[in-house]
């Protein structure tokens, strides 16, 4: 088959059964995204920020669906926080980020050399060849699944004007089954030493089975005294929440995500601070319909609201919990002006529910069940006293 480079990429994605594709408008990515939509007769949504776009695709791949993210070289810098944490997780299905390299800088802020950036992050990548672009995309997904980590494919952004030939492949599609595994899906300082050893083994393509799993921490006993102070107030909420029916719960690398561990086992996937909502969007797109995202006010203000915009744009009925404690509980209790969160969520009034007394088990149960039984997005504000 002879076609354009963007269509060859689109064919590779389609033949692999990749249906979850995130995309931030940019030179090269735009042409490829349009070709994919035309080829598959879909109308996928754009994304507004590369960190969110990358994280949605990452969440989907953990939840069991092949996913891709399309962005320019500068975009991977904006996504770097999520990229780094993704390398400390383990994928269920393949995840490839296609990076369009504007080598002349005519369509970008400036010229950015992308390979040293990826090498610095230890993110494995392939430099695509125009004559072999179809095979390169397929091989990237297969390598991602073999190593269970994200891969990048660097494509010359100017190549969208060129043609290539390839022989379409059959039987590339595959089903994947998600299984909860906090060792592999919860990036946490409580098991960071183990996850770093895995990261090094993956980087060197070593034997992962030689890395010994530690005993999981217990909450709150395994927490340091400083973190415990900011966490014990969450216990009543999670005592109730652990009995709420759910498919997947996502979190941020904050104190609330320690409840991923025993005896609560309430959170399933955790990456960077602010990543819970885009991770949840990815899990939803992967077919997990009863998805919750749990975050703190600091994380939400820092980056989480970027994911909320995406959920609204895609009309995804997530259930979101924001612990409104007016401080950064995970980093020493630095105060947060109480008006900041209210300003950010002012446009979401119709979705809001409130827990006014986070120690009242009856109120927590009532509000959580109201959210769980709703077909719409619900944002639960758990209002802690100052």
C-alpha cells in the first residue's frame, strides 16, 4: 500500500486496535490525528495540555487498552512530570507517544533537540524511518508490551508531505486483562526503593524477577509522624469508601494515596501530584465505567484542574473527591488560601457535593452513595476544619 506518512501511522494504529489516542494540536501531529479520524470514521477529542494527554493514555494502558499520544517535541517537556512517573509503573497494554520533531523550529517556539531529553529521562525511544514508519509504530507497541513501559517514536514533522509504502499486517489486535497491583501501579515513597530497582532493571533490560518485593506498608502505622498527622483525618472517609462499589480508583502522590495500601486497599493507580483525574479519564476510556479520582486541594490546584477541563470536554461522568484541608498535607502542612479552591471550581457548581463533617460516618456514607448512584460527574468536597 502506498500512502502518506500520516496515513501510514494511522493505519498502524488502527491495525493494532489502538482506539484511545490523545492529541494536542501541533505541526505534524495535527495531520496524523486528522488522518486517523478519517480512516476510522471517528471524531476523537483534542487535549489542551500534554501532561494531561500523556496521562490519559497512560491510565488507559494500565487499565488494559492500547493507547497512543500525539504531540510535538516541546509537548513532551510539559508532560515530563507524568512521563517520569510512568516509567516507575508497569503497563498492562502498550503505550506509545509519537513525538513530531520540528527540526527547523519554524512551527515552534524554538529548535529543541529531543533525543537528549528522552535519554535524560531514560525513556526508551525509536527514531522512525520514513520508509519503515508503519513497522516502526507496530514494533514500538510490541516493545512497550514486552518491557511493560511506555515508549516514544520520534517522527520528522515535515514528513507529513511525503509518501511511503507498507504491507498491512493482520491479527495484530490483542485483548489485555487489568489486574490490581499496587507494586506496579502506585508510585509511592513508601515503596520507592523497590520501584527504583525495577526502574533500573527495566532501563538495563535486566531480569525483573531478581528484584525482591518488600512487604506492603500498613496504614497509618507505616507512615512517618509528620505524614501521619496529615493523614489520620482521612481515616473515617476511607472506612466508608472501602465499601463503595468501584472499578478503579486513581490518586496523586500525596498523603491520601497511602490508603492504596492495607488494610484499606482503596486506591489502585497513582502517579504525579495532580494526575488522578487524567488517570481516571484513561481508565474510563478503557472501559472501566465506575471510576473514582481522589485528590487533595494542593494537588488539584497545582495540576488536577487541567484534567477536570478534559473530563468536561469529553463528557465523562467521573466521581472526584477533593480533600479540602487548606494545606499541603504531604509536605509539612504549608497553608493554602481557602478561596483558591472555591475560585477554581466555581464553574462546576452543578456537579458539587459537600461533606461538611469528615468525621461523620453517616454523612460520608450518604454523600458517597449519592455520587455513586448518579449518572453524571460528581465532585465531592471533603471540607476539613482549619
